[in-house]
C-alpha cells in the first residue's frame, strides 16, 4: 500500500529529443558522393581513350599502307589525360631491312595525315623515352609540304628544327660550300636518328645517302 503521507516526488524526467526517422536520402548520401567521384573518372577516361585513338589510328593506317613499313612499330598519343595540344610520336621497334629513311618516311607521311590538326608541341620518343621535341607549326608544315618538298631538303633541315627535352639546341645550321655543308648535314641527320631511336634499338650505324 502506498504511503499516503509521503511527499510527492519533485524530480522531473529529462525530456528526450524527438527521434528523426532516417530518410532514404540520408541513407543514399554515401552512394551519391561515390558517384560524384566515379562519373568524372569514367568521363575523363573515355575522353582520353577517344583522343588517343584519334591520334594513333592515322599512324597505323600509314604503317599498314606500305609493305616496307612491316618491320617498323610505332604509335602516337596525346600527352596527358586531356592535353590534345601536345602529340607524342613513339618509335617502338625497327627490325629487318627497315632503314632510317623508312622511319623518316613514316613520320612524314603521318605528318601529312595530321596536317589539318594544330599542335603546340610534337615530342619524338623511343619506347616511351622522350628524346626530342619540335614546334607544332613545323610539324604541320612538314605534313603540308610532304607531297611537294624535296626529301633531301627535309633531311638536311629537320635536325636544326628540333630541340632536346631540356630546351637546348643540339644541332646547328651550317654555312659554306655546298658539298662540305651537305656532308655535315647528312652526318647530323644520322646522329639525330641514332639519338632518337637508333641507340636504344641497337641499330647499326647507317650512312645516309
């Protein structure tokens, strides 16, 4: 039996905050943020793959168009994920009877195939190792003039239009008698070819005629 004489309790219960039911949007927040990370990654990867296909496909057509190119393995790509202003021309292998002139011909034919595209820089690489770079406007000029320009003129002048990756100019323009200058320019082109890919691929020195 309750004690009728006892004083009523003065202690009040602490009020509890109302319970907010967990909504579906709150539960899906982690998924939403995950999508924010994944979707841009997928879009960027798709753009990168598309860009590199557009860079390499014309080169593969060039290589497949001439049986002399069978011993030559090359690929082209853009530099970086979204950088379509820097083009990388990469020599992967040169075997069999292919000569340095054959490699140059494939490069010039590729320049012709890309003559409607403007690049800031074109990098010359071998098996992923960057060796030289040239101005994109000069690369475009090579493509535009390919069908009309004397190949010997291109051989003589190409080295002086490239720079090392540190920006230095390893080759110089010669002056003097035509025969003496021509000999030095051909020697310079041979050195350029060897430094670009010949030494990496262990190719024998080759006289340019």
